[in-house]
């Protein structure tokens, strides 16, 4: 991303988790279809945020580069449904897409002009399987008002309700054993020496807890 007044650009992180029996993505970044059709997939916002539509940086290409089989990606956990976080969904049509129920409602039935502009039908034209979660109904967690562990995907994978950026925005926390890693679905100013978006591989320990590789 290269919006005005960000000379170093912005990074939209994608996390790759390796559990005992599958690969899991947290957000999917921009995908192959975005590189092929930026206008139809991203819309007019591309003129402001100026994303880099580079096929080699798509999550599926990075997974292949790491030596993994993309078919092992069975679940994709989304912080929200903005195009720069969901563009890669179409590259994994067999995977379930997990998001908050409020975010699913916003994406499928946008209420206002802003929502109609950000949730483009092209992002879900491949008819993804959406799994809705309600972290807002969960218990308080580490100072957050409400969160829900997605234990059916992996132990130590927590969805935290953080509405604001979008109607159903969430943060995703991952227990790496000695600390928590988090994906908040925001853009990060990268170090000047590395401005590329790459997945971060993790692996489980012998107890099944997701650890950083």
C-alpha cells in the first residue's frame, strides 16, 4: 500500500499457521485475481491506497515458496472483509472463511454508501463458505471486553471483538507458546529494509499449541 504521506508504504500482514492437521491463514491479503483485474476486484479505492498488485506476493505463491501445499489451507480467519484482507480468498476456494457474524452481515447486506463501496461483490463471486462467529458474546479476555477461542480450528487461536474500523472487525490472537502473536487487521509501517508482505509460518508444539516457526 502506498497512500499519500506514507513514503515507506504500508504492509498488510498475512499469518500462516501450521497446526497438527492443517494450515490456517489469518487474512488472505491480495490474491491472483486482484493482480489480473485490479479495477473489478479493488474498485476506485485503489487510486488512493495504491496497492501493489504483484502475483508473486500473493499468499498462495508465498505458501508454495515455503514448500507447503496450498490445498492444506483448510481455514482462513478474517479480521474483516476489506478487499486487501480478502482478495486471496478466491485462491483457496475449498477453505472455510471464518469471520464475525456482524462482519458477514455487513459484507452481504451493506447498509450505507461506505459499506457498499468497500464490500464489492467480486470479492465473494467464488461463493466462499462463510463460518460466522460471535466473539462479542464471549467472556472477557486479557483486558478485552469479549473474545472467543476458535478451538475447532486450533488451540490457542482467539477471535477478539473489536468493532470500529468495520461493523464486525476483529483481532486474532495466536498462542505461540512463550508469547501471544496478534493480527489486528490494520496496516503497519514496515522497516525501510523490508516493505514486502509475506506470510509468517508457525508450527505446533507437541501439545498442539501453535508456535512460531
